[in-house]
């Protein structure tokens, strides 16, 4: 979730973000992660798939706080390696796994919850796939970006003291959708 794919315009001071093999890495604030998982009504029965999983904090938090299982997909091999190392260090490797893969090629079949923070072009691309492939009642939670023409069931606005690893006054919006049953 922390790894944004595509181009994003950030404040000039954000140019110091680490550039790993997959591009700039933008961490999701832990307060946002906690709110995303709470909004999804996460439980130990859930399987979370995080698209653009970055440093693994969403999937690892889901396992630690809620007992959920999960998988993260990120294009950056260094972040995936670090994420799997963190899972082993925290003894969560039986519950979570991270894989280097383009989010458009991710295997979504196990998901009961999808988390993401992807730019509008990818959101548009994934929206049709989500509606076509995800099981009804799968929850989708997005940080800061909406689906075009699909009204969220709920949204939460957060005021933050830090975002993009920069201090200041920031806001984040978290959106929740549930995949409807086919008509």
C-alpha cells in the first residue's frame, strides 16, 4: 500500500524519499493503517491482500492486531525481501507472505479484504477486475483515492501530523466499498 505506482506529485521536500528498485517508496502512516483495518471490520477470519504493500505494515498489522492472514504484492524486490524478513522476525510467516508482482497480475482469489493506495489510473483499471473477480461481500479499503462512479459505503477523514514522512498539517481520506452480488 505504501508503494505508489505511476507518477505522483509530492511536495519538493519529498524528493528525499528512498528510491528503491520499484520507484519511490511512500509509507502509509500507522494511524491510517489502523483506521483502514478498523473500517474494514477486520477479524481473524479474514484474508487481507494489500496491493502495493511497501514495507508490509498493513498486512503485518492485520495479523498482529486482528489475527488475520494475508499477502502483500509490491513491484519492488527490496521491499518484498524486507517484508518477508519482517514476517519471519515477528514469527508471522505462517500467516503472511509478500510477493514481488505487478498489482495488475496479483492473485485475488483468497481475498476477503483488499487494501490499496494506488493512483486514479490504476484504480480505474482495477475497478472492473474487482467487480468481475472478487467474491460478493469482499471489502475494499483505499487510502486517498476513490473509484470513478462507485460511491463508497463509508469514508473517514483523518487529520495527521505526518504524511509522506513529512511533518506538518495533513489530511487523509479512507474509503470503503463492498463488492455487490452479481445481478
